[in-house]
């Protein structure tokens, strides 16, 4: 009983992080909320199957990942996904480079300092989140699956039914978008 | 000579799969001459590390 109480508390504590994780993948507040609720419900129902090999939070995140993948498949079935093929023209990316492929003077990357220092700054994470939300939907989904969920590009392609090459193109664009947005918002203080 | 835009493609790819020998060499050559791209590569790596913040 004591143990269940303790886990319920830990679930409540981790809930905001579960939500922002789900939101970054699904980009829809109510669907993210549903996925989190379902994950929390199954964590409570199946609490006996938690073997204690990982932390309880890791286990709950693991459940949430399946719920998110289910929800993404449903989004795709419902036609809520723009076609992934037609992403060759991307003005925002093209503007970072000159015609000859060199950086535009205004877009040249500058130093962000040590990662650890950045990660300790609240402002960095606020900017990161805002820039994730500003990403085009497809870029955000593929980037989240790759970098937040940690899937390989091979798995992502199977999941989304796209070619791996396509996946790499999307990730390249997502990273260029994100870096430009974060640099502007974080170092130069502009709102994304 | 590979230009910055193409170099960023390899930097991104490197986060997702091992580069071939030739890709590695041309990226290394470009980075040795381009400080902006060296920063970009650090930023891509930082983005990758930032993604792991949800790991409890």
C-alpha cells in the first residue's frame, strides 16, 4: 500500500514532463493529454509488472512511448500528416546560405559556449521548446522521434512509411531550423 | 571543394549513421578550414545531447 502511494506521487510529479514529451511528438495538446492519461492508467493497472530494473520514471516513459507511437499512427491514418515527400523547397533554410553554398553573413553560427552551461539555463530550455513548436510539423515529428525518443532513422522510416534518405533530409532541415532559431532566441534575445 | 551547406548535411548525417570513409574525410577537410561550420557541428551535437533531457 505504502509502495503504491509512493508511486502515485512519483507519477504526479513526472506528469508535466510526460506531457511536454508527448506534446513535442504529437503537436496537439488534447492528444498529448490523452496519451499521458493512457500511459498513467496503464502504469497504475500494470504496476505489478514493474520489475525495478530501471527507475519507475523510466518505465513510465517507456509506456508513454508506445502510446505516442499509437497516437502518431492514428494521426497518420486520419490524414493529419502533410505528405512527407514535398519538402525540397525550404526558404527558411535557403536563406541561411548564399547561392554558392557558403553561410550568409547574418546566419553564420556563433559559439553557444559549453553544453553543460547552456543546459543549466532556464532560458535555453524555454528557447528550445519555443523553437521546437515553431518547427514545421513533419520536421518536428521526425526530429522528436530521432532525438527525444531515440529511435534509429531505420525505425522511424518503418514507422512513418518513408524512405530513409527522406528521413535524413528532414532531419538535416530540422537541425538547421532549430540551430538558427535557438541562436536567434537564446543568444540574441529575439522571440522565436 | 565542398561548401558549407553540403558540410552541414554530413554533420547532420553523422548524428544518425556512421559516415563513410570518404564522407568523413571531406567533412574533416572542410571543418579544418571553416570556423562557422565547426560551430555548427558543435551545435548539432548539443541538440543531440539536449534531446536526452527526458531520460529520467
